[in-house]
C-alpha cells in the first residue's frame, strides 16, 4: 500500500485487511510524507494487526507510481496485491485470488471493483462491467487496485519498473 495524507479513509481499508477470510502474509506500507493522521493510524493498527505490518517512511516524496513500486519490491510473498489507501476489500478477496492463482500460471490476475461514494455506499458502478469502462477491458488496462501480480513478474521487469524510473507529472 502506498499512502499520502489518507487519514480520512485508511482505517476502513486496514480493517478490511484484518477481515479477510485468508489473512495477508504481510502488509507493506510506504508513506510518501503524509502530514495528516495517516502514519499514526497505521502505527496504531500495526499493534494489534493479525499479520506483520512494515511501515516505510520516505525521506523524500517519490510520487504515486514510484511509491507503489517501492512497496511491491519490499514485499516477500509470491503474490502481491496492490491497495490504494481509500480502498475497502471484500472479505473473500485474497482467498479468491489465491484460488485463481492455483488454477492458472498467469503472472497478473485482475478482478472487478465496485465504486463507492465517500461514505462507503455502493454507486452501482462496477469496473470493468459498467459500459464506460468496457474500453479498458478490451485493452486489458486494469487499475492497480484491481490487480495482483506474481513476484516473478516483478523480478522479470525489475529494471524497467525501478522506482527511480518514474517521476510524477504535475
């Protein structure tokens, strides 16, 4: 998980990790210099989390993409699930991903995501099934929060996916 000033929503996401039917083997959080309560909330969660939580505090802002890549490279597991700080995972997400990974040798597993409003209420928009998103399905262009990759994919692309190769455009 990459974070930056996500204090408003992050507790819900952290709690959704802890409610997984199959718990994560670890949670790697790379914080990009938050000035709100984000880091404090993560620290409090880590004290009672049912899995290890590693928090990395970036000394300089990396930007969205590089921060996610840094987090992925720190992960130790075979499957790496990306998470935005304002996501909320359904309890069966990791169990279903693990099952899909056993049924296929794919390097990347993509799944649907339902959009919610800022209060967590479903909006009725499900990606990629909603008509405005179908173009992305044809391109196999899924958002990061809806993909899980195998470590081997990260290793095969490590040179091109190095965080220092990505600079955010303002």
